[in-house]
C-alpha cells in the first residue's frame, strides 16, 4: 500500500458560497441561513466574515439523510 498523497490547493475542490451550496442541495439560500442559526444542516467553514461550504461536507450530509426502505414481503 502506498501512502496517501496530500492534495495541493489546486487539486482540492473549491469552497462553495452559501448560494452555490443551496443550489447544489436544491434548497433556498434562506433555508441554509436559517439552519446555520439553528445549528442544523451541513457543516460549513467561516472564512473571516464569509460562510463557505466544502463539497465533501455537502455530500456527506446528503448521505446522512438517505432513508433506506424496507423490502415488502
């Protein structure tokens, strides 16, 4: 097994704005804004006074919301 290579900044996915994250999730910007104030929703990053989202955090949050259906007998 080879060690994992650390990604350079140009190899990493860029941080998304709250508007871009809302569009990615199919939500309204105001929903994400409200959830942040309530401590809900996907993880986010504070960059100075700006809020940014990592796409990986959005994908992880989506996966955590998957509901598995039971097979019908």
